C-alpha cells in the first residue's frame, strides 16, 4: 500500500536543468523525505528537463512538462493539480533547502500551523546585492500583522484545502511581480485566523547572479504589466505599499500633473547618471542603497507610465 504524502513540494522551472537537479537532490537527501512528493514543473523550457532519482530514493518525484511557457502562477497551479499531499509547499528553483528543512516543515505541520514561511539566505556574486537582500530578509523575518504585504511565496507551505478554496494563484499576473502578494492577500481575506509561523530554522539558500540591469528590468516589467492588475484588484492594500508612491496613477500630485513625456525624459537623463555612479564609485552601503532604490523606483515608474500610455 502506497502512503499518501503529507507534503507536496511544487517547483516551477524554466531553462535551468542544472539548478533544478541540485534543488531536487537537496530535498531527496533530507530526513523525512519519505513524507514528500516533489513535482518539478517544466514551464516550457527550450530543452525539456529530464532526470531521475536514484533507486534508493524514498520520496515520490515527477516532472510535469508544460507545452509552452505559462508563467509562475500557472506553473504552480498545474503542479498543485496533480499533487496529492495534505499540504502544498512552493519553492523557487534557485532556493536550495538546507539540511533539516523538510523535517522542520513536517514538525510545523504537526504543531498545527496552517501557513509556514521559511527563511531565505541570499548569496550573490556582487556583495552589494547580497547585503541588500539580506537586510530585506531581516525585515521580513520580523513578521507583523501585515504579513500578506511583506512576505513572499519563494519558500512557503500552506494547507491544501485553503489553497483550493482560494483557487490558487491568479492567472491575471502574466509577468514578474505581485502574484505572491495577491495570493497571500486573498488567503488572509478568506482565512483571517489562519495559524501562521515564520520559522527562521527553515532555511533555503538563494544563489543569485542578478545584476543591476536585471533588477531594473524586473521592476520595469512589474510596473508595466502587473501593477495595474494588482492595483485594481486590491486598491486599499496597494495604497499601503511603497509601490503606490512611484506609480503614475497613484503617486503624489506633482508627478500626476507633469506631462508624462517630461517625466520619461527626466528618467532617460537621470537614470544613466545614477547607474554610472552606482557602478563606478566606492560609495558607503547606505548611499549606494539610496541610489539603488531611486533607480528601481524610476524603472517601476517608467513601467507604469508605459502601461497608462498604452491603456489610454
């Protein structure tokens, strides 16, 4: 008789077979892996991802191949559809769980927690980005009543029944950004008394080679494609977030009254100057952080302008 797994871990991946293999192997090597099934969702990779586990593996494993790239939300939903665990756990493919992660999640489930957040350790080839992300994570770990606006779904576990009742991740979010916020907001709205824990001992190592340009591209795409979707679905929550202050639709009046063509011109002039300063000057971390935040803000603002212009 095959026992039903307690935990279904869904990992979406696109064109990163080597990283997917490493992350799956990290899970397979852990204590309590026999209580786990891992569903690796190949989200339309150019070269189909294909590998198997060793014969002595105790966990269930399958690769779900999607015929085309559908995005993170759809990939996770497809993975959950074929899962069978009482709890579902979402893990970004570049988040490798440290020893004890699986056992710790199982312990939290047995302790009665219904929503379990793990802790992320960031590693980046550029020291600034590594330190910057670590400070963000330190703030996230101080969970407040507004956890739905502050935490992410990079390594989170939730009771399957709750996931099903809110119908998983929204397919309205096609590009990078806001799909996890939308998921958590809807989860909290429907289950305001959900038993939540942020466990700092549940560690995943996030190895990232992100550069300044890839960061800015993400924020631009988020502003252009997903910001309006989120803003219209959750206007009150959006106004509580800093993003609303750099969105052309909700920013301070001075930005809204200026011609968008003038704002775009200012961004094209200022942004390259800040990039040169950021990349070439040995600045203190605090000053460099301010410049980085300004660059991200301008990228996001520019994205919202493009979105508004296209809509109008």
